[in-house]
């Protein structure tokens, strides 16, 4: 990741660097860490979440809904870049760090969507349309990213806003999956115990 990101604008990026062949990788700032470290697992899980969102977006018939996802994908790239920085070297990061405004935007969207949806009175199962199913899967990956990041905070400093953002994003993904079903006139699948 660091090798690809450090390429100069307009120059070709070499896909393989061979620097990680022994099981370690370089963070922004120069520190080499094991690919099994919690930091690498955290930003790797954000990458997986971004891929799941790309799958959901590719199946969105309504372009407006896809635009919401694209915005989140950009924000996840910023979070991943921040987590890929050597601790204490964030001043070298040229990507803006997400803060309270990004969290509040998620909350406003959740509130707006919930006002348009039928209130939930029962648990629902992940599924419905393909896009909604992908969003439910993305929610589960987001929760895993949050758990890994919480474990990382027990070893290294991580900005609190990252944890809050991931917590709120999983709620956003749940509601957005319902929105995707609603826009396709597909009812949510109610859990029958």
C-alpha cells in the first residue's frame, strides 16, 4: 500500500514490490510491521469493507443511492490511510482525517431515511435485493473492522473519531440496506423465531 501511494502523480505504479515477501509490510512513515499485526488487520478489514461496498454499488439501479456509497468509499480510503501511518507520524499524512462532521453526516442521513421507512417492530434478516444483501454483508464487515480497531486501541493510540465513525457507519449500512429494499419495492425479510 505504501509503495503504491508514494508514487508520483502521473508516474506508473509498480504493482509488485517484493518488499513484503517475508511477511512484513511498510507503514507510511517508514516503519515495517508484520502483516499479521492488528494495525494491518484493521486497515485490511477497511479495504474488505470498501470492496463489499463496491459490490453493493455495482448492483444499485438508482444512481443517487450509488452516490452515497461512493462517498463512504472515499471516506474509508482516508480512514485506511490514517491507520496505515506509523504511530506518531500523522503529520506526514496528506489525506484529511475524518472527524465529527463526517459522523454527524451519517447520523443526519440515518434520521432522514428512517423517517421515510416503516418503523421496525421486529428483527429483520439480511437480504432482500442483491444490493441490500451486499449492504448487510458490508455492515457485518464494518462491525468486524470496529472490533479489530478496538483491539488495536488497547495496544496503540487510535483517534476516538475512527471508532465512533465505524460504529455509526454500521448503523448507516443497516438502514441503507432497508432503503435499498424500499427503493426496489422489496419488503424486508422479518425474522420468525
